[in-house]
C-alpha cells in the first residue's frame, strides 16, 4: 500500500503533526503505542494509514481487531478504510443484528481488519468465526471508554483470547487514570498531543444562557431560533428527556433528529443520516452522540443538561470545531443551576434577540430507496435514476449511502415532492422499487 497514493485519493495534501508522528511510530517500531489527541484531529486516519500498510494483503485471515465503544464508530471507521481504497478488506461487527448474518459476511468478505464492539467481537472469537491466533494487532479506539469498569470483563476476555497478539495501539481524546494490567502493554510509546492548559480548543467560544423557569424548553427554543439554519446538537442526560425535548421542539416547528441508546439500529442510523446530510438542523441526544460521530460542520453544542464530568464535557464539545473550524458551546441554566467548577476558561453571556425568526426549514430532505448493494445498485445508479426519472439536477442531490438492501439519498427539500411523483412506479436498473420520504 502506498500511503501517498491513498492521501491523493482522500484529497489530503499533508498529514497533521499528530498523524505524521503516529505513522512514523507505528511503522518504524514494533512497540505498543498510546496516542492522545483532541477530538476532531484525525485519529482514525492516524492509525489506519500505518495499520493498513502493515497488513498482509495475501492473507484471508483477520490480522487486526479495532475495538470501539459503539456501533456508530465501528461503521464510520470501516467507511474511512473503504474511502482509502487501499486494497485492504474490512467489515464492522456490533450488536443489534444477528451474529449469524455477520458470520456469513465474514466468510464472504474475508476481512483483514475488523472493527467491532467488545461483546460482539468476543462472540465471534469464541465461535472462531474470527480465528483468534491469526490476530496480530489490537487497536482500542476511545480506550478511556472501552477500558471503563463497564467493559472490563469483556475487554479482559477479548485480550485473553488473542494468543498471537504482538502489539496494541490505544487512542483517545482524554487519558485514562490507569490502563488495566490485562492489556499487557510492553515497551510503550506515548504520543501526547493534548494541551494540558487547553480544555477545549480556543476555536470554541463558550456561552451561558439564563432561563427564569426551571423547565428551560421555551428558552431552548428561543436559543435555537437565534441560530437560524446552523447545525446544532442539544445534549441531555436521560433518554426520556431526549424524547420529551425532541417532541417539544417539533411542536415548535423545528425539524429534529433524536438519538439515544434505546432506539433500534435502523432508527439510530436514519436519525444520524438525516442530521449529517442536512435534512435536520437539530440533533437531540444523550452523551451517546458525544463520541464516535464524524459529522462535519456542527456549529453549536448546547448543554441542556449539565455534563456529568470533565471528560464528558470535552467529548461533547469535541463534536464542533473539528480540524481547524470554529464552533460555539452553550450552557442553558435554570434559576438554581451553575456552571460546573471543572469548566475552565472565559464564559461569555449570550443574549437572545427579542425578535426571532421562525424555525428554518432544512435545506435537504432524505428519501428511502428500497434497493441496495445486494440488488447490484450503486451510488451512480441512484444518481442516474433520480436525474433521469425524477427530473432533478445532480446539484440537487447530496449525500447518498447504499446499504445491502436499501439506500438513503439527500435531495433538496423544494425538489422532493415533484421527484416522488415522477419516480412513482418507475424502475431502477429494470426493477421496481419503493421510493419514499424518511420522516
């Protein structure tokens, strides 16, 4: 694998300092490596470039396991490797779908790198769907989360099952108090790119917003209206609070996606998809959305509920100001609430204007297409279908994701109604399919 060629395909002129150091250390030594770097600094690419380079492409065995705390990060990391188009085969494994389906895919794809959650990876290792003695490298992304007490037993079991393991790569935006002994780190190289004096990037402006009422929903609505059509995530600490807040904002006229661990996989995927492609301006979520989501151009982070610790705050705010962009974060405070002591730096008061616009309509809308990869449908086929049969221009089409049995496409909101009328009953590659809006 030629790393320069991969960077050209990704339209990246130069790796940042952290990524260069990671590549140098992983490729130039046989040591275990711990990488600490801020959220949004490109850690996924930092480990994937050298790791993929070290893979034996002639082997049909899994050589690298990448452990992640949640399914979204597993999917996104696998997509990064796919975009690299470097010849290394990969797949993601996680709960919420049958293990047998993944086993069939493992046999078909013969991946060399597998991304997965601890429990699901243990399942495949115990059944030898993944041959444990062939795995040479273990990557633990968001290791501070993966090595928390809740994952201890699963992680200890997983590592014990890997007799051929030669090295570990650990990455996170926040350090752990200690790394458990069962990880068996040896000859460790630490690459620390965290600024001890900088809690969040200086590109992020921190504001407080005061509410006279204990129930702050009306003030939240006014705050979001003051943002216009900017992209915002509202964080809450409980699932039922997410549901209640999303319902209230919808009643106020906002187009909202909601996200928490109680949703089934399809609902979580569609919610994230609608938010990331511009079909919803607001994502209302628990802290599940504070890690593992690589959604660009998030302008505002709103803490409706206060973060439960400094690490939680850092990961929430890490959703904005990614790479070199700027961002804002807002604390919505009730009469008896105060900014936590662990929040450092200057906090400005945000004054909401008296005159506010109505909630804006999203620029894009999402449509569902009932055919996918298993039906030999590609992204190009969907673009052609929507343009030729639906009468839209390619510039009216945004992000398209094609899954095994279905696909999502983002289309300009003002074009959707006419498009749906024109494609009703039409065929894509000679096959009739369902095309409908995602609500």
